[in-house]
C-alpha cells in the first residue's frame, strides 16, 4: 500500500533510498548467542548504557520470573542476562 501511495503522491524514490537514516536507532534486534553477549551488542548499538542511565542514578531491575520452566524457553528472564545487567548498571 505504501508503494501505491508513493506512486500516486510522489516520493517513490524515498521508499528505497540508500541514504542512512538521520536518527539513531530506537530499536535493535539481536538473535543467536548468549543472553549476556546479545545484551552487550544490543545496548552498544543503542548508544551504550549511558544513553539510558546516568552515573549516580538508581536502577531497579525487575526480572520476569513467573513460570517453572528453564530460561532457554523464554518464559522467564535468563539469569545470565540479569547478571550482565547488574554488572553493567
């Protein structure tokens, strides 16, 4: 639908523009790997932890621990991720 609107209203070339976006990312997806390493890569792509937490701020980490299943199934927060997060903040 977007291509049709662009054809009718002009600006079709902007749909596939090779130019890099002017703004930084506000969402990244990291797949495959250990949760701690994936967190490090993702937070680095978002500008580092300093983009979210300033020195001296207090941070509450609220893990999702509600199901009696292994962390690899994704129903709970992986303990490796929690450890990395607490070391990073």
